[in-house]
C-alpha cells in the first residue's frame, strides 16, 4: 500500500521524464520503501556447531566488552564471560562432531552411503584460497587488478560477439519507417511479464530483487508499461539495465585460464520485463512463419518425432534392400549432406 501511494505521485510526471529518469525514481522508491518497511537482515555466518544458548552468551560478552576498561569489576566480568563462551563453544563442537559421526555410522549401516560420504567430505573440506591472477591471450600471468578486469572484459565480449549480425546491421538501413516501429505494449503483456519473473534469484547491478517488483499492483503495472513504451519509442535504455555483473566460477581448481571458467551474468530483474515481452512477440511471429516440419527451437515441438521418422525410414529401406540413404542437414550456417549405408 505504501509503495502504491508513492507511485501514484509519479503518474503525473510519467510523460515528461526520460526513461532513465523515470526508472531511477522508481528504483529509489522501491528501495526506500523496502528499507523502511521490511529492513535489511544482517548476514552473520556462524559455525554450524554453535548453539542458540552460545550465541546469547556471545551477545552478552559483546555488550560487556564496551565497558571492560572502565573498572576492574567490569574487566573481571568480561573475562569471565569470555571464558564461559569459549567453554560452551568447545562443548558445542564436541557434541556436533559426535552427532556427525553418528549420522555417518547410521548411513553406512542403512545402505545410505551417499549421505555418509557427503558428511565425511564436508568434514574434510579445507578453505579454498581466493585465486585472482589470470592468463592473458598470450599466456602471460596478469596480477594487476585493472589488467585482470580488462582481460575479463575482452573475454566476455568475445563470448557474445556475432560477426554475422554486425555485418547485417551495418549493411541495413538505419532509417526507421512507421512499419518498423513496434506496437505499443499493453498492460496485459506487462502484467504477464511481471508475474513470470523468477523468485529467489540474485539481484543485478541495481540491487533490486524480483520479489519487490511482483506486488500485483495496477499502479506499478501502469508505470512499467509506460516505461517500456518510452524505451521502445526512444531506443534509450536505462543505464542500470545496460550494466551486467559477471561472476566467474572456475571449472578446474587453481586454473588461470579464462576458458576454464564458467561465467554467470546477473542482469536487472526490471529489464527482464521488457525482454520477456519482446521474446513473447518474437515467438508468436516466428511460430507463424516457421514451417510445420521444423523440429526443435519451437515450443512443444522437439526432435524426437524426426528421430522416430528417420528410424522408420531406415527400417523400411532395410526391408526393401535400398543400398544407401541420403540425408540433408540444414543449420543456420552450414549445409551437410550425409549418406547412410544399410548393411
């Protein structure tokens, strides 16, 4: 309700603001309201063996630490609380290890070796050191942070580079006609895209989770619809929507090659609304133009039917003693002609 009240004041300014200005105002409204109403949960990673009683003792010790230098009694109380915390931590760790060993024994006795070996692996897991250095294209080790960022930037750009699309874009005319302009986005399209946003996913550069956008509010749906139409009309995307966060995960431990890393891209959840709308429109147009014989890359149509048809053809050819079958495979860039000989 509080978000709706704040967004209603933006409806009068939606026609005058640019896409970037409108999005910044919307983002600030979402974050300010979430911080004031929900708040932020402090992340505190505790050891798995620490109990709730020990955590309370740790909080009590922390409160006594501020006054330990005031008097000798306060200092003595702090040291006593510190010793008690350490004693409870040792007891909790001992009890936790005994419980883990009991689970391992029960898993081996009840033929649940997978869980048993998983517990043993976690107990033996060592701390993986952070590895930052990376090789450049010529194999030279880079240690400077700016050089490493530039190397990752060039590598990720090469992953998404498509020379054919660049040549086609350069050869095409840049003048837009009335027929080239997209149709206005309807609120129903915007509502469907918002409801299909994924949950429990990491936020992008704008630090705005998808759960804050899925409030099922008509005011928010109208503002997002206006924002998406402004973007299509002006071809000016908000700055936050054009910034991506790449997370690198090594496939091989200790590797310094970019090719041996997985890259996860974190994009703004708000940009997924417009991307989903455009994807739905492209899928509808593509399904109308793609032939019925096209298998794969279509919703609800896989390659199993074609594989079954190919097997039937081979069986019929084998029954008729046909010596050879020719197949023409067509992809986006290649034509492949294969022959299959019946033995």
